[in-house]
């Protein structure tokens, strides 16, 4: 009985300590809308909201309290996938849904995997 318990204990300790040698699989995570810099050059004040959606696609975030504020966000854990894509773009429209201005927001968040 003692031998079986000792054998089982050694087996469990050795298998649990072996887990530190293996790294778990981490799939690539990609979210948001890819906005390329050349498409950004096509934006101009006075475009209708529908025209902006045709150029950039649907916005990832719309402020529920301000329908005239759109945000396009792109995030990926793969540094080789779309390296030139704009990570965060903010657009503002007037009350008649004409584009007023936009700006590219520089992100200071750096998530390491």
C-alpha cells in the first residue's frame, strides 16, 4: 500500500512539474476594422456617413450618447498581419451626418503575449 501511494505521489509530482516546460497554444487574436493609410487619404470633409461606411466599413464603436462620433479600432496579436493598418481612428459628423473632421489616435497601450 505504501509503495503504491509513494509511486503515485512521485508520478503526480513529476507530471505537474513537467507542465512548466511546455508553453500553451495561444491563437492569434485579431479584432476590429482594417483601415489602410491610402484609404484614409480618400476621406474629406463633407462626405456623407453612408459614403464613409463604403470607404471604411461599419464603425466598431458608436457613442450611444453622441451618434455623430464614430470610432474605428483595429487590434491584432500577429505583428506581421496588416502592419501598416491604422490602429485607432476617430470621426466626427455634424447633425446632418456630414463628415466634419477625423484624427488618428496614437495608442499607448502595449499588450504583451
